[in-house]
C-alpha cells in the first residue's frame, strides 16, 4: 500500500470516527513524500475535513513558495502603499498587512499614518490602536 493510499484510508476512517493522534501524526509525516498531484487529490478529497491539521499541512506544502513571497512583498512595501492595500478589504492580504502595520507601529515607524488607518478601519482595529495610544500616554507620564 502506497503512502497516498494509506493516508486516504486513514482519512476515510477518521471521517466517521475522528483522528487518532498517533495516526494523524503518522499521516502528516508521510505527506512530504507525496507528489504534488497526490497532495492536490488529498486536499480536494471529501474525506479530508476542512480546517483539520492534515488539510492545513497539505495546503502549506502545496503553496509554501507563494506564501513566503506574499509575506516578503508585504514587508517590502512602504507604509503609504501598505495602507492603500489595507483599505482594500478584498485583497486577501488584510490580515498580513494588519500584522505588519502593528509591528511597524510598535517599532515607532510611521505611527501617525498607521494610527489614522486603524481609526478608519473596523472596531477591533480601532480598539487595538486605542490601547496602543493609551500605552504611549502612560509611558510618557512615567
């Protein structure tokens, strides 16, 4: 029985009974030896549940090169460009951009522009920037 067949059989069993942690670990370890086509077939299989460890691992193996490039591109953007892309909520990069902008704000880079973008965003972004501004005021008082 090939690794692909083994993983598929275990996925079928787990679909009805849940994953045994040892079997899950064994299947995740076997994923690196599969071809791209086999990984894609597993990822699209009805037996692999959404959001499970094995599906996330397959996704990461399939798209590792693209994920890294996207993060590098975002880190390389200037803050005004970052803010423009952050405003486009359909870009698919909002979460990564948010994290990058938070890191820049904490490092003291372009704080005013980032604060304005967060104030004009959703409630959680507004709450985050309010906490950061409060921390800054408390530090100035000390």
